[in-house]
C-alpha cells in the first residue's frame, strides 16, 4: 500500500511524515511527494498544512497539486490536517482566499473579544490542548475516548454549510467544528502529529481504514 504525504512547501511536513511512519505496522510505503502523478497513484493521501491560507493556496497551485487533491478526494482514503483541512472548503476569510471547493462552506476567523465562562479574555490564535467531542461515530475514532485532548494552533475555524459534515467539535468558548468528513475524506483542524498518543492512534486508524464509514 502506498501512502502519499503531499509536499507543497507549506506545513510541518517532516513531523507529519514521521508521525505516520511511526504507527506503520502494516508495511505501507509512506512517502513525501510534490509530484501530482505520485499523489494520484497513491492508495491513500495525507494533506498537511501550516501557515497562512493565501500562501498555502498559492503554493498548492504553483506545484500543480490542486487538481491532484481534487481527484484523490473523490475516491481514496484522504486525511487533511490543519490548513490542509481548511483548503477543502470553498473560501476562507483569511485573505478572502478561494479554496478547493471539496466541501461547501467557509473558514471563518474567531470573533474578537472572546471570553470564557469566568469572563477571562481568550486569545486568538487559539493555541494549546483542547477537548474534542465526537458527534458522529467514525472508524478513525477507534481507541480514542470522547472528549480526548488534541493540540490546536489556529485563528480560523470550519463553518460547513452542511452540518452533517461535522464529525467532532471543540470549544473556544462556544462549540465549533474541528473534524469534518464525508465518505472517504476525514479532516482535522488540530495537529495530529503534535497530539501525542491520541493523534498517533488517529493516524494508525487511518492507515487501517478502507475509506468507508
């Protein structure tokens, strides 16, 4: 089995690659690539991202990978991470950037002057460990407790047009969509590669996943 980690010059690519390789107990060929043809020919695809959405979209187009991503999301088990997940939507408020349009909806910035239940001001970007509440059963949640903590670094969050796309939510301070998916696509706002045991378990589940729910 071949698993492509997409390299478009943006994101914590080597950390993502190493995290997936560390849970590879099925002998998969896991590789980093910027070659659209290798992405399309892979059996599974991991799409990481980190940084500003306009820069990520520009680099994705510059590497000729946008169409490869669109094609692979149609049929293959596909895992988007952070900005790699945000790019799947139609548009982001960050730089008023058009996305790939795989999912209908937008990526919105957290509102200004957010406060927690005690009235303390919450900083944006939202950074640190936050609980993730599963809203829909999914094979990639195997071995992961509901309410488990994952590591976030983001100022923008998913706003899917179809609420059924949301697979899990987190809170800051209100609930927001932090995992989205449909069919063979699974995408997280948090960084699995920085989320220790739970993040590694999720990637291990992905390697074993056949893309059905």
